[in-house]
C-alpha cells in the first residue's frame, strides 16, 4: 500500500530528473541507505574569463544637444577599452555519499552586476541541497533565481560575450529556497522558489510580503512528439512577484517565456520578458505602473563537430515603455539604462578543448528615444572553466 502511494505521488509531481548527480545503480523510489558522511565527494570549480575590447567613443547627443558623458559610469554607455578581466571564479561543489545532500560554494574575485559595473558581491553560490531521488531537488541558500533562460544559463555556456540586454532588469541571485520537480521521463519540469526581494532584505526583512515568489515551468516538446534523434525543443514560461519591495511599497511583477530548439547543426534561442512595477498610489487614488520589456532572438550554426559556431543576435530592450524622450538636463545613469535599445551582435566562437573557448564578436548598438551615442564594440573573449 505504501509503495503504491509513493508511485502515484511520483507521477503526480511534475519535476526534472537529476540523474547525473546520483550514484550509479540508484533508481526511482529506492529507499535511502545509511550515509557515510566521511565518504564525501569534493570537486574544485573555476572559471577565468577575459576580453580584449575596442569600443568607439563618440559624443553623446541628447534630444539634439551635445552632452558630456565623462561624468557617467562608462559601462552604462558600453565604453570599455583594452584588456578586461570579466570573471575569476573559484569554488567547491560536491555531495555526501548516498545521502542525497549536495552543496556548492563559489566566489567571484571581480564581481560585477548585470550592467557590467563593479560591485562588492563576492559570493556567487552558497547553498546546500538534497536530491536523493532523481525526480526532486531542494536547495536552500544563495543561488540563482529560477527565472529567465538567459539568467539561468551558465557563463561558460554563453555563445556570445554577454547575456541579452533585458537581463539587466531580471533578478539574478538571491537568498532563498527552491523546489524543483520532474517526471521520470523528463517531459515536464516545475521549479518553485521563495527569495528575499533584494540583497538588503536578507537580514532586515520584517514582513513576508517582501518575499519574492518565483515559478518556472519547462516542457520538453521532443519528449512528446517524435522530431527525430537530432532535434531537441524546449519551451518554458516563468514569473516572479513580490507584494512589497524591501525599500518601498511597490508591487513588482516579472513574467516571460522562452524557447530553445536544436536541429542538426542549427540552434535557435528566443525569449521575451516584461516587468511591471506598481508605484505608490497618488492623491486621487490611482496607482501608476512602471513597465518595461525586452526580447531577443539568437541563431547559431555549428560546424566542425560542434567546435566552430557562428551566432547572430537581434534584441531590443525598453526599461520604460512610456514614450518620452530622455531628460537632457539631468543625464542620469538610471535614465540611460532604462532607455530603449536595439542591438545587433555577430560572433564567431571556437572550442579549443572541453571547458576552453574563445569568441570574437561585434556589437552594433542603437539607442532610441532622444539619446544617440557612438558606442559600437568589437571584442575577443576567452574562458577556461572546469
């Protein structure tokens, strides 16, 4: 009777398989065995990523008037020159024998935010988890928020030097709890999470309304439809919500959809994300909403046994959908980040060996809504990861 109930529960839970992390011979619903905690697997991890950047650096024109951009952080404009150390990550990950307990600790020596600015956020990952059975994974600690395909992709797996521009207004890493589930056939994966809404809230949160609730559902279409052995197709939808942001009374909502298709030597990735921030109510009782959106389409062709790739990206981001020109009297960095951008990127990458890859890319940047600047960029980025 107990076995029958467990089997029924397994097929009712939409979840993802984590079989690659399980010891050999472990199957679904196998009873846990006594763990030897001294018999633990510990593996070092590292990622070194560096670039050579050449950017055009012309005048900034705001609503037809020339402006001096020297007082603004150059990363907001895309101005970077010379040698750049993008990442220097070091850490450990592993698991405790057959108990299902696993962990990851990773530090970043040159931390940056999503806009490329230097920060003091040296911790990348610091969590413990449990995945004794291959249909369930629970993680507690500092980790990536399960939102957005671009956000979840590992840095070492990026085919271009940077994530899409809309990635700047999606949550990245926060302190929280995630629960990931998948059916045994890996048809559907569901990930749920509860996180601090901001890093400042990690030790000062006074109300559960300040928690950010996150959900992501993934569907492997190729598991339902026979598309051939060389075709993989995944579609996903995700959303995040916080009723009361940490430092104000805003309600914040993020939602989006993405897809990834691999057909023979072609790979397509596309994603759409929208944000809605409900601002404080006005005196007349109305509540204005600040909205933004972004999308991108990447097309990659693989040749030479998956070693050489050619990738093109077309993207657009608008952090503030209100059709208003930039305020030329106060050229604020926050205003610049929220302006409408339409960028085109082309990159050629080559995998030297597993974990070692170089990409040469050219980015044509176009700023809109009253802001014009010359900030096209060419760069070569290489990384080594294990």
